[in-house]
């Protein structure tokens, strides 16, 4: 990792749990790209716990290191011969040699490295950008592991007030150590056609009177099963009307993807629901919908909703599921009480049967588009930079 651009005590280290094409890494990538463009004097490096589809993009932004994976042989050597973890040694070498001024961990999955960083470099300011809520932290990192790292983290950046409240209530972190910074996105100016287009889907959407889009990693948290249930309920109440649900995200090689396809077929709604694999340009497909449906059980402040709003799409989401209630209201979408499928179906059914539905959708969509303007990355990067400069007040 090169350090000849700036004195070592002025450098910043950004840590990401991986470089996957998912919310948190994309957030970080957008911010680092804007930081590099608007503040060229800021010099930073990147450390990834694992690789992913966006690895090359991270490497194009700054010197990037990826932790070595611990193989079976490494684990045996560590246990039998008491050898140290090569990943841990890499972290200590990077952090110990560079003497970073700020070490910024993106997601709670970097909290363990922030703890190592603080012990290796006590003078550095450690910041954890928390994108997760209570269940996600328990599931992906472990409640105790995160709690053990908290004393070594100077500041916490929460992606929503819902996250802030959770950090205070569950982890007893003092409020003056937590700063709310909602997600920001590059505003779409030109939607490019992807290389591979699902022509069957596009034909279905053109013939449909109401198109509902969902997106995200396929699994319990994002509520892919709830998305399918909503499609099934509307099919039962309006079997002769023309509508279509489609989900962007996941991979056919993933067992969760196969489970979703299985449910769709068993429910007899394969003609109603289409699954679209991960796409480098999901906004192309998103712009084809009438409504974006966030079916998440738990989501801190998903960027995909901002992206949909920027395209003029109203949003449906569950109240009590996270931070989207800080953006969605009756003017730009529909808030449904958690698991109230009767109300959800009534909203969709009424739209489907309303001859003026496009006017209703357009009106809410225009409000959504105007409301998303403050979340432009070009504006957010100013506040983001202030955190790096230590302005936590």
C-alpha cells in the first residue's frame, strides 16, 4: 500500500466487509468516488475483508488491500502449531505501518477490525458506519462481538434515526457518540440499457396495467416471501386484472433464489411474478415499474428506495421495519402497518381498479422525486467529509 502522496498521519483508511454489489459497499463506493472527485487533497486507502463484483471499482479509487482467506490448512496450522491468523497479521501490518488519522469502518462487520485498529494505533479516530438494525447485527456479526468492539470505537454514524435509537436502546451507546447520516445516491441523469435485457419481462410490463417492483438480496430480511405473498393475494382478489410483480436481485445459483422460484410456481403465479438476477444497471428495470414495494422486514435506510424515488416512483413499505418511515409518507407513497396484508392488498387492489390510477401514481411519484433531492451524493459528501475532519457536533 503506497503512502507517498501525503504524510502518513493525514491518511484515511476505509474498511468494507466486502466489495459485493449490495447496499453498504455501494454506499461506500459512491462516497469515495465523490470524495476523490470533490476533495482531491484527501488521500485514502481501502481495506476489504473480502472481494466481490465491485473490487475493480474500489481498486480504481485508491490503493486497495483484500484480507487473505483463512484456508483449512491455515486453521490447522493455527490450532496445532499455534501460528497466528494471517488475516490478523495483515490488518496489524496495514494499520500499524500507516498510522492513519481516521479509520472508517463501513458496517458493523468491520467492528472487529476497528477494535484491532484502535489498539494498534490509539491516536487514530475510529468511526463505525452502522447500516444494520438489531436482527441483522445478531445474524451477521453477533451481538456479543459487536458489544465487545464498542469501547474501541470513537464515533458511530447511523444511517437513520431507527438505527440510532437501536444503538442507544440495545447497546447503551451514549447519544453524543452517535450521528445520523442518511444514505445518499448519485442522481440518475441517464439510464443506460443493460447488455442483457429480459425481453419477456418487458413485454409483460408493457401489457400490464400495474407494475410493482421489488429489489435486493434474496432472503428473509428483505422479505422476498412477503413480496410473493402480496402478488398471490392480489392474484386471488383480482384474478382477471392485468398486473405484474418483478424482483431485481439475487442469482440463479443461490438456493434462496431457487426457493423463491419454487414458491412462485407452487402458488400458481409464475405469469404474475418475474425474478431478474443481479444487474449492473438495475435502474433500467426499475424505471419500468409504476410502484416500488419495499417488502423488507428490517431495513435501516435502503438506497434502492432513494433510487426509485429519484426515478419518480412512489414507494410502499411497512411501518416499523426500519428507517424508510423517515422518507415515505402519504404524499409520496403508502405506509402499511407491519404485516397488514389486508391493507396492502386493498391499496394495490384500489389502484388496479381505479381508472385514474396513473394520475395518483404520477402525483405521488413527483413528490417522491422532489423529496429525494437533498439525498444527492454531491450534497451529502460535504457532511460526510465533516465527519472525517472530526466535526462530530
